[in-house]
């Protein structure tokens, strides 16, 4: 039966939940609020200030997102405003911060240390533990020279986790740098933007699919030596 010939839904058939958008009842709502307040309380103690940028940004200001290739709207939920500009629900809390800092210009003191907590949305295929709507508790420092700010973020993240009741040794903080990834991509000869984007999309799924799954995503067309150099060796851990 074609979509055109399908009968309109009615009654209970209309009561269906879009996948990836969880319902939350009171106990979970209170637990989430307590968690967010605990984490942001640590951020405040470290001298960060709150910033709320709202749910929507202009799509061209969100930058280059790395969505699943088979999802529409470039990985975001977007709509066209009445002035024909495209807006999108934020996919993280860092891209709106970049827009805010650029908009404020030199009037914003440096370093600017801000935290934000709230829902974000991604137009991706949902699955177990993978939602289209979820919360982030974010902290960023803008305009701090050197590596002191990076070390501060690691220490502050560890303190936030301990404030939630976790003990040292029960968690691992993984550090990622795009400069390192760019160096790896250069080393395997990935020069075109499309190739680099495809590799980054595959590597982003390493925790979920494992090394063999990522190798499959990279495809038979990749040189075996190049593909293996992108992935952890047998017995090699991704974290300390």
C-alpha cells in the first residue's frame, strides 16, 4: 500500500512516541536536576559564569557538524524562518558559544570562562543509549594562552565527577585534540576534505562498533596499512 493510499491514524494509533526523544517522570527529573546542579556548582566554584544561548541558532553559524551520512538535514533539526534564513536546533553547547563570542567581539573580556547546561538535539539514527535529545553540562575557556586552561579543564572535570560520588579510579578522562587527529590524517595521506570527513565519522563510532567495525566503515578501498594506523593496536588502551 502506498503512503497516499494509507488511512489516516486515529485514536490510540496517534499516541506514538518519536524515537530518540525520552519521556521523563518525576523521579528522573529530580535526579537530573540534582546532577546538573552538582556539576555546575563545581564550575561556579572554579570561577566560571553561566550562559544560556537558547535552543536555535542560524544553521550557517553552527559550523561543520559530523552527522551520520544517511541522515537528512546534515545531522540537525532545521526549519526556515519567515525571512528565508535556515535555523537549526543546537547540536551541542560549544557552537552557540563560538557565535556568542564572535558577536560580542572585543567587548568580551579574555579569558572568558563560561558554563552551560541544557538539552541538545541531533538528527541521527537513535538506538540503545543513543538519543536525538539529550543534556550536556559544558564548560569552556576562550582566549586563554598556553595549556593551563586544558589542565584546568581536566582537573575540574575530575572534581565534578567526584562531587557526584565517584571515586578516583572509577572514571577515566579522555583528552581529544583536533590537531593530533589532523596529523594522523596527514600521515595516512587523507588529503581531500570528503575523505577526512568520512574517516572522522568512522572514528567517532570506535567505542560503539569497535576497531573491526570502524575498519569496515572505512571500506575496502582504504589501504590496509593506512586503516590499521588509524585504529588502536591489539591490547592498546584508548585511555590511561
